[in-house]
């Protein structure tokens, strides 16, 4: 167990599950016993996610996309938990988990199509960038309102239980969402009806500019679980082995009919809330220093290097691979035309009512703006 608080200071009252030790060895008590192949697989996805983050921010700064929500510093929490879930399980994201969606099977091209909102975008350009979905991989859609995915996840889990499907549902949210009505409603229902739900709270220190210590008077977010009759666990969110371990255990409980679990993953948002946010206005740079030393990618890389499973050549090859795939996906996404204007009337009614048909005709027959935007 690691005994720590969010800022890295010692706290002997609150245990945090940790597996990867400072010397690069694994704590046998919580070791998820991942194969070398799987550790390399997860590490590659973590690095790829970081590289894509950097390139997407550059695209936004160039004015080629309008928005991006990054995950720098939170890769282990996202990729470790995604890896621990099975094919039949549903995952409902917040909006910072694009790396998990790509690991799950969302193609890079479809992801970039969403970032540009073009004709091939799964949501037809009706959502902001980073509001993707991949139903065929049981990855839910994203909406901006805080916490709405929590009750949706409980509904999916309740449906799985009623239909006797052996699956569970993991839902991501930040520390800010614990103050939402959906958090209370979701955990209360899950506790009463023992739904197979994994509530995964990424406690990254900030809800945009509101620090975590202004979000709640409780010592931790995990301890809120006891009020709903479910277990809560804190985990080092920058230790990918620990994240896999606690998520696997929560999933096992869910599949065995023991109900929900609340996981609080301690991590840190190293960048802004999004490309629309300037964290330097409310957060001193010195706050980043202890977390830079606990960078999840550097920690997994050191582990792999010590085992002779990774090196500088692997880094270089992966950068080239991601860069090549990214450039090609961006080229295709930018060359793809925007969604058909008439498509805004689709997917609402099985048979559009007369007044919508009339409005569609007026729209298409009326004067056109000089641009589709």
C-alpha cells in the first residue's frame, strides 16, 4: 500500500493501492500478473495517446480543429482501466478517454473524422470534437453536461442484470462530477439494486479551475461509497499495474453478482482542462513538479527497460508509426466534405413529421450562406 495524499504528502490514515515500487519491482500482494506482451501493449497505447495529444493541440492552435480535451498525465488511469474490461462490457466515457476508445477498437480515422466533424463522422458533425462514440465496441457516446453518463451507466448495468447477460459497465468521471445529482442517483440505485457497475473517478486535482479540496469536505472521494453500501478503493492512478489490478477486482465482483465498486484513481491533470483553458491563471507551475516525477509513462518505460523489453529504438519506431498514421488520417479527414446540410433532420423520427419535411424543403430551397460553417 502507498500512503499518500493528492499532493504527495504522507498521510497514514488513507491507503492507496500501489503495485509498481520505486525500485521497479512489483508488489506481489496486488500484482495483476500481466504478461510481458500485455505490459508492452498497454505502454504503447499510453505513449501513442500522449503523442496524439501533442499533435491534436497543435492542430487546434493552427485553427484546423476547434477544440481538444487532453489526457496528459492521466494515461495510466485511462488505459489501465480500459485494458481490464472484457469484450462484452460497456464503457461510458467522460471526454478525456480517447486513448481508451482507440485501445478498445475505435479506428484512428473515425476519431479524426469526429475531430473535424466531416461527412464520415459517426455523429454527423453534430457534436464538438472529442465527442465520439463506438457502439460496436461497446463504447458509449459523450455529452458535455457533467455526470450524465453516470446514471446512463447504471441503466446499462441494470439492463444487463435483468437480461442475465454476463457483463459489467465501467463509467468514467472526474472529481467535479461527484458533486452532481447524477453521482448520488447513480450510486444510490447501484447500491440498492446491486448493479454490475464500476464507478471510475479520475481524481486529477481539478474540475476546470476548482481544486479538489473545494469539491468536498470528505477526506477522500472513495469513502463516499460507504454511504451507498458499496466498497470504495483508492488507487495510484499513475501506476498502470495498480489500476489494472483494482479494476479487474471490481469487474470480478460485478460479474459475480456482488454489485458496484467506486474507484478513486489519484492522478493529476498536467495540462489545461481543454485547449480553451489556461491553467496558469489559477495554478502555480510548482504544483506540477511532484507529479512530473511520477509520470505514468516514464514509470512503465523504466519497468520495461529494466526487463529488456523496451529501448530507445522502440521509442523512435513508435513515434514514426504514430506520426505516419496521424498525418494520413488528418489528410483524409480534411479532404472529406462536411455533412450534408439536410442530414440535420435525420435520426430523430423514424418517419419525419410534415412540419420537418416542410422545413427541410425550405432550408434546401432557400438562399445559401457562403460557407457550410
